[in-house]
C-alpha cells in the first residue's frame, strides 16, 4: 500500500467525481492520503474529507499564494482552533514562501505569515508541510530558527539543499516531476536524500507523472514515483513503498 503525503482533493477539478475517486483508493493500493489546506476554507474542507474517509488525514494552513487579505489577529486563532478540532488533523500546512511570481505578495508579508504558522506548529507540537519556491535562503533561515519537524514538499531545489534540509531534521517529498525526461535536478536531489527521509506525493491535481503527463493527477498514479525512486536507490518498488509508508506514518504521527 502507498501513502500519498500531499494531495489537494479540495481542488475544483475533482468536483465531478471526488467521492467516487476517493472511495476507489484502497482497491488501487493507496492506503493513506494527507490532504493539506491552503487557506481557512480549504483547511475546513480537508478536515471534512478526513472525517468522511478513514484513510484520509488533513493538514491546516495558509499557503503563500493565499495570504492576500489575511488578518493574522483574526485568522491565526481560527487556524489554531481547526488544528485541534479533530484528531484527523496531523500537520500545519501547506505553509511557506513563494518568490516565483513578480506579482506575488510582498516577501516580508509572506515571511511574517510563514513565521506565525511555524510558531503555531511548535506550540501545538505538530509537524509542518512546507512549500518553498525560489525562496531557499529565507526558508532555510526560518527552519533553522524554529527547528520544526515536518516535510519539504514537492522538492524543487538542488541536491545540496536537500542535504541541508535533511540535516535540519526534515523529510523530503517528491512528485511526478522525478519521472520527467528533463528532471535532472529533481533526480539528483532524490538520490541525495537518505532512504529514511524520503516521501512520495502526487500534489494532485498537478504534475501528473509520465506516462500520464498532461492529465489530471490523482493518487492512483503514485506508483510511478515509487518505481522511479526505487530505480534510483537500487531497490524494488515494494521496498520503496514500504519505506516511504513507514516514513510518512512516522512524520505524521500515525499508528498503523
């Protein structure tokens, strides 16, 4: 069985078949799924899916692309209440920094919202699910300050950055990007992460792996990431599935 450590089933692209698709996961060898929130509304949705499907867990958080209009004095107490509202909530996420777009929210605002959520995770003793896009140095500085447990999801940095993240005690999640023909950087980073810190994820509905590239991604495609990582590490897909399952249960505090 596979553990999809990052999947956005609250996305509108699943509106037509969400329940049917999620119900099919066990028969498709997907045993557990973590659905993170990206704002207050999607965090509530993530919890609702986790309470409906016994193999789904949730994270709650505010994504750097969703911080316009965020009022920390009002929204952080709401986020904290959501985080403790259900035992199905296993992390604070998806949180982080995204400097890719020219019209993104000001970097100092992103950092403040990120830091507030890192502090909340520390107070609640929960792991974090971190989004880092073109913000490596600032992300590392805050990780060194707060020393959270958790995951650098959809890893997009260098092998050297991956090793630094691991030294800070984090796990590293890889998506279907590692199956792309031009994915040299992602492959090198995955090769640099020790087995005990590797995770697999779809980040669906985005970034479907080969040979599904261009289609809507979902957790049934996760086997391709496991196969590719197994190939990189010289072990069987079954061994990689077992290792990444155990790693994910460990970081999210799930007993299986």
